[in-house]
C-alpha cells in the first residue's frame, strides 16, 4: 500500500462548519476508551449499591415493629457518596489530557478551544448523570427488595399520607410515593388529574387526553388519596 | 502553501523566533533545518495555532490556523509522537481525532493500514515503541487527507526500514501536489529527502534555497575511485582537467563527476572496483552555516574531579 491511496480516497474535504456533535462524539470516545473511567464507575457502583444494601439489610433486623423511617435519609446519603468518585472522573478527564500531552493533538484537531472544553464537560457530565441515575435506581430497588422480604416492610408503608397502601402494591408505586413528598410534584399531579377530568368532560380532545385518562386512573387515584 | 512572515516569538526574556520569513510551496518536500533550540518546533507550533506569535503571521493556504473549521482536512501534523494518552488504544486515539473533524471510521482503518499499524490498533499506546508512536502520529496526520503536512523530527526513533518508508511517503505526498514541511536537525537526513531547504539558527533565517543549490554552493566535492590500474587512469583524468590525489589503488578525483570518470575508464578498458561520490562537505557546510548559532555548545569534558578522588 502506498500513499497514493490517500489521493484515491473519495472523501474530499467537506467545508462544513464545526458541529457540536462531532466534538462531543470525539470527547465521548475519549472518555469511554480509558480504563480509569471504568475503575471509577465500578468504585462508584460498589459504594452506592453496596452501601445502601448493607444499610437496608442491617435495618431489617430492628425494623420489624416500628415504621421504617430512618432508611430513606441513610439511603440517599449512600447514593450520594459516589459523587466523590464521579468528581475524580471529571477532574481526570481534563488533567490527563494536559499531563499526557494529548491536548496538543486535540487542539491541533479542533482549534476552537472553548468548543473542546464544553464538549468534554458535556461528555463527562452526561455520562455521570446517567450513571448516577442508574445507580440510584438499582440501589433503591435492591434496598427495597431486601426490606420487603424481611418482616413485610416496604418503603411505601413508611410514607405518611398513604397508610392504606399495602406492601404488595409494587415498587414503582412506592417510588412515585416517594416523589409525593415533594410538594411541587404533588401539585403537578393534582393539576394533571384536574386536566384529566376537564378533558374527559370536554371530549373535544379525544386522543392525547383520553389516553392520559385511561392510562392513569389507578395510580392517579392512589396518589390523590 | 505555508507563509511565515516576519515572525517573532518570545518566551519571557528568551527570543525563540526572531523575524523569520519564508514560504513553503506545494509539490516539494521542504526540509526545515537547524540545530537544537534554533526555533524549529516553536515555528511549527505557531503555524499550527498552538502558540500565538509575539508579532508576525503564519498562514496556511492564506488563513491562520485558529480560524480553520475542521483543519485536519487541510493540514495534517505530527509535532510530538508522545502527544497521545498512553492508556488509550491506537484505534480509539485515531477515532477520537477523526470524529472531531467529521471523518469516518473507514478512514481510520485506511490510515492504520497505510502506516502498517493494523495489528497494533487494539493495543494501548503505553506499550508502543517510539517508532510505533511515530507511525501512529503520521497516521493521525493523514486522517483528513490534507493538502499540507507538517512533521517535526518524524524520523526520530524509526528503524532504517521505517526511515526509508517515511522518505518514500514524503516524496509521494509531494508528488501528489501536497505541501510537505519536515523538520530535522540532521543535514544528511534532509539531503536525501528534501528538495528545498529552510535553514534557521537562533530563530533567524540562515538559508532558504533548493537542496541542489545548497549542495553546489557547499564547496568542493570529490569522487573516490578504486581501480587496479589506478596509475594508468590518473594521467587520463588529469588530461580531462580533473585534479587527482591519492596513492596505491585509490584516487581522490575532484573536478569530474562519477559518470564522467566511469565513461573515461570504460573507453580505455580500465576496470573500476569502487566509485564513490563524496558529499561529506555538505554536512560541513551546514555546520559552518549554523556553527555560530548553536544554542548549546558542548564543553571540553573535565576529568579532574574524578582523578583527584
């Protein structure tokens, strides 16, 4: 193979403006292609999931007779510990680029330096956001499973305002219930229900609103109670 | 086309580049020569927008590098073979560069094949030899199929086969009408590769000329001739106006080229065992030119301390 193949390459220089997607894609490739990223994510996962399940397991013994109040704040604390690990990921993404000399290659490829830095922040931010969200859910459901298997406790039962809810109501409902603690969410849900009724009465918006109506009733009723 | 005009670059009290002006034209391999610390790398960094000049301009195809969108389609460069994250695989390194300029995966495979790095693609840069890193850097430079390529000391760490390969690559790229700008501190290296030479010392331009003209102006060069009938050959050469020195079977002939000597010997049925044109003075001419501008003079090593002990 000779250099002539370069000329034979049909791809000619496209005179397109720099696209955020290009630079973001490049930064995403960088983040996912170094081992330190995976180590940090593993550490974050072990801390969050391990910590919260241990707390849940430890709580099952003594929580048999009392409402299960203290779990939630502890659970949240454990899910938030990985912030430290994730912070290291963000720092490394920037510092490693400079310490290894890679930055010269990067800036030679994209002279618009702010775009590079923004894309890097975006790639790391998106990854950590999604991963943290995932960790929070896994931790929650695991803790929930442990708690409901011992002594028939469920998180939902602990929430004031829904004493009639039974532990077999299902975990998604419990999660929604947890959200209900937030006044704003509650207000939003009420508004939805109100709109739901209004739509049903009006009948001139058959598609979107009636779907909402038929899809929601059980949960919505439960939440309103 | 690279145009450097009245370029100055100061780092604090140190002047790295001092009023440099030259033009690198397409279709040629242009060698950028100078001793260590002459300002070669600084000039290249300014051309690539990695440094801002104190004054003056450096344009590629009439535009400053910083203003280019997706510059890899116009300029490919290799400044430092170690400018790669050691924990990343060759493939991912190239892919991240390609993506930033909207270049597809297909092209990444192509440049890996072109540089003979296909087998090394999944391996991490950490384990690469300097020669492999150079090849990876060259692969990155060729990603965008650029019209201008800039290489800083690309032969460092390459084995003889790699050096031969890279010379041929430069010549092919130039033959395709691209601008090829290659720095080196070795005259002998550039004499073989470059058509045109830009020689600097202490940040100033010392020479901007074709290699041929530089060689021609570099004083006398001669031909070493070995022949079993050297005594018969010598008067014939003198008869053609050449100056002949030497003893025994070996003659040092000045004033005639190797072809002329061979033809003359052949006419008279004289066998020639060795015929070597000698351009040792080329290196000397370069040293003479840059001698005064060498940044780091070597001192005479002193052994006194060791002896006293």
